[in-house]
C-alpha cells in the first residue's frame, strides 16, 4: 500500500494537491500549523485509496508532501510481463 506523509510545517493550505489527486482522498483539515495555515490530510485517514501516483507531491510548491510507493512483488511483475507480451 502506498502512503502520503505531510510535512505540516511547510504546508500553506493552497489545496493544489487536492485538485490533482485522482482518487480524491486529500482534503483540507481543521488543523492549523505554526504559521496559521490549515493543512491538508487524507480523508478519514484512509490510505487505502492512495495509488502512489505522487501527483500531489509534484504539484506542491512548498515540498510539503512525501509519497512512499509500494514496491510490486515479483509475482505482480511476472503477471504484468505476461500481459504485455
């Protein structure tokens, strides 16, 4: 399972990440960081919806998002190779 980590101290609440998330799991939280900005969080804490695409991290102007992608198992790789052929 992929997951997203927010460095809340860097977030300015611009919400660009919420606009590009294909699974729409990112929302503005009710929490404020030290600068007084409302930070972003995962809706209902449900990381299951994260595909690991990293669109959110790419668009973030303040580098406030880190995405950890799940590494595919060798079985999944073998399956994808069979499908491609």
